[in-house]
């Protein structure tokens, strides 16, 4: 989905208002945003990433009471101005070999006052928690971008798994996944793939040259406009066994317990404790310690993970991606919490599903070879 330039400029202006309110509240002189996620949030979906493996991009933002300035170099400035950032920002452009000039500019702009940052360096302080919380509550425009991303990521996943064959290597499967995302202008931030043997060995199976065999998992963390769509699917090249069907049923029940706990005013820790109880009910009390359980998502693949002590309250407009797992199986989608409850952003209407707790949830795709 493309957003009109005027709409993006208005959205960015509202974000700058939140940043300036934080300046007033803290008595600071400037906010310096170095991370690619914060850059995307503040610019209404602008992308400063060049190296996908880096949390920081080729541009930063410096916000004061009077200015919202993009700090970048002569290599990147014109592309970022023309293609990534809406109107309303100024630019401090330096030679690529002299990045330290940004530091002196920021100090001068702060007027001797404190500088806040998402990645504080010496003599800087971290952003207030209230501002980090606001980033997690998505505006209507952000939600629309997220819906478009989720649909496209799910479509890419389904396309690849329908084409997969047992003799494909895990790397070929992952490569096909990355290619399908990139064709849709989505960045493959993380693509995990594992076949029937390695699935039972590792919770995070980075792909290998091994053939996938009888069944396989593909997992995406897919980014566009700074937002992350997270989803996991399985394909099987033979009918699922009774044990496998029972495992699918059990993991779906564990997930349903967690999703039922996602309500406005509830804490993220309460969702963790619901998961813990569900694992115990499934007679897998140790599974919760074998892998993180996901949590709030958005401008980070995980903005905040669910844990026994994550007291953050849940609000409408937040997005969630939980990934409960047993040995060799897991489930994951990205949901948005709205007035009517949870909306699945990564649903694929053509994927095989079952209804659990009133929600359509994905089954393993049984492919023909």
C-alpha cells in the first residue's frame, strides 16, 4: 500500500509532536534517533536501511524544539530525500569520511542541554519509557501498512511452500522465501528453514545444505516501511501421522490460550503465565524454557518479549507475534489488537486451516510431489 505524500507528512508531524513533548517533559535539548526502526516510525515508513543485518541505517534523525533534521552523508542524501522521507524535515549532509561532524551539529542543536537517544552514547540518556510505549501503539495509517505487509508476506510464504519439493535443500527453501519477499518489496530480515531431521534438533534452525525430506518449516520476519510481519508455516510431502496431528492440535491449543489472554488492560506477563499454564496442561511443562514465546511486535521483530516480569499493559493498536513451540513444531502469526479483538494480519485465505477458539489457524500443508 502506498500512502499519499501529504498523509505521510501529517503522520510524521504528529510523531514529531510526541518527540517534542518528551523533550519538554525531560528538559532535554534534543532527541537523536539512530535505529532504523525509530527512523521508520518518525518518518511515517521511511527506510534508512542498506545493510539488512544492521539495526542502524545510513541516516539518523535529530529532533529539537525547532527542527527535525536528517543526519546523513553525501552518498545517501538525495535518495533519502527523494524516496524515503516526507516533507517537513531538514538535512545535515556531511562527507562520508567525516561522520563526526554530525556529533558537533547535534551538540550545538541541543544548546548545552541533555541529548536523549534510542542508542545512547557517552553523555546521552535513554528515551523515556512512555515514548517507547507510544511507538508500540500503531496509528490507523500504520495499521493499514501492516495489513498490506501481512497479506503480502503470507502470500509469499504460501507460494514458496506450494512449490517446494522433498529434494530441495533447506538453503534452497530459504532462498526461495527471500526471493519471494523481495519481489514484493519486502526485506527478508530473517528467513529460517529446516527439514524433517533438523527440526527436532534446534529451535532456531538456520538453513543448511541438507535436503528437507518428508516435511519442512519455513519462518519469516519480513519488513516493509519499518514494520515486521512474523509467521511460520509447515509443509508435508506425505499424510501427517496420528502423532503429528496430535502435536498440531496441542500446539494450537497452547497458542489459543495465549491469544485469549491478549486483552486491553491485561499485562504482557499475564500472557506469559497463560502460556506457562497451557504448556503444563499439554503435559510439556519444560517447553516454555526451550524457546522465547514472542510478544509485542511492530518496528522491531519483537518490540517487547513476553516474560514473567513484563508488566507492560496491552492496548488497542498494539501488534503481537507469539511463537509457542514443542520439539519439531511451532506456530506463529502476526495479530493486531483492535476494538473487536485480535485480527490476523498474516492470514492466507488459500492456506489449509482449522478453527481453534473461534479463530482460523493454519494446519500443515500436505503437498503432492
